[in-house]
C-alpha cells in the first residue's frame, strides 16, 4: 500500500524545501507507538520525539514530547498558549499537517503549525522523530530538532 510511503515522500520533499537532509530509517513492522519505535531502534522510549497534534485557534498545535511523557493539555499547554487547545482527530491531523496519525514529523508540515517542544528532550544526545509515516523514523540532536521545528521549548509534561 502506498499511503505510508506517500507520507514519507511528502516529508522528504518538505525537507528539501527547508534545506534539511534527514537520514531516515524504515521499519516494515511500523513504529506506531513510541515503544514500538524504541524497541526497533534499541533505545529508551524517552528518546523518541513523538509529535502530538491538538486543535489550536490558528491551525494545529504540534507538541513534540519525549515518548516517556504525556502532555498536560489542561494546565501547562494552556499556560503556554493562553488557551486550552482541543483534541484532534485523524482527519484534522491530515488536513493541518499533511500526515497520518503515527507518522506526523516534528517539522515539514504542509500548513503553518504552532510547535512546542518538551524540555525533557534536551537532555539526550540523539532523539528520533517520525519521518512522515508510521514506518519511518529519523535521528537528530535536540538542538537540531528545536532549530528545524522552530519550537517553543517548555515544560509541557503531566
């Protein structure tokens, strides 16, 4: 099926536009959850930079968080944004980022998104993000992640 790799191709194209050269890896069995990805990469789940999409007032709010953490939407994210973002569904995620749930990358979205990054990710040498589909991931440093995603770094975990 082409769906997953279509998302990856889209992301690679977006990276080319940004001037970013990723080094993605593909896993046939998929990396739908942070734990799946960590198991396949042989790293701690905390090193997975998962992108959670919420409904914002001006488009999607993408929160890049450590795979070990949960986002505190009601308090901490609300404090950073000035309002509590809504929960999103699959169609909203595709419409606003260009990617299917499970494959949303930390940057390279097809529409402008407000991006936040979990400060916990800064403690690791390398983190892994989704590369446009659930079967692809790519490594980068937390500083690169923050730079390329233009994320606002903060305390967003429960």
